[in-house]
C-alpha cells in the first residue's frame, strides 16, 4: 500500500514573538517535509506571518500543523492538493 503524498501551503500567523524558538524547533523537527519557507514581520500589526511550502503525507503534514497549533499565540491554516 503506497502512501499518498500531498503538496500544499501552510500559513502561520505568530501573534506572540516570544514563541519564535518553539516554532523554529517544530519546523526543524519537520524539515523533511518543508520545501520552502518565507517569513515576514508585520510590524504595523505587531505580528509575523510565515508561509511554508510542504510535500509529504497527510499524517506528516497534519502532525506539523497540529504541533504548531498547540503553541500559544500561533494560528495555522493549510491547503493541500494531491500530487
């Protein structure tokens, strides 16, 4: 049985900058599914936005978004397509 892989985008809004070390630790743990990353500080609003391009199984991507969603002051949304 083959695992169906997905390509997608994960949007992360960081409302508490002091959570950056926790976020970076999670992203490092899931580096194998992250194809690209772009982070933009939105100083006028007092938050940061991170966009990830991911490629992996739904289990891997779900684990990544789940862990990120457990970090206080972080909001996560994802959009995936079948490869």
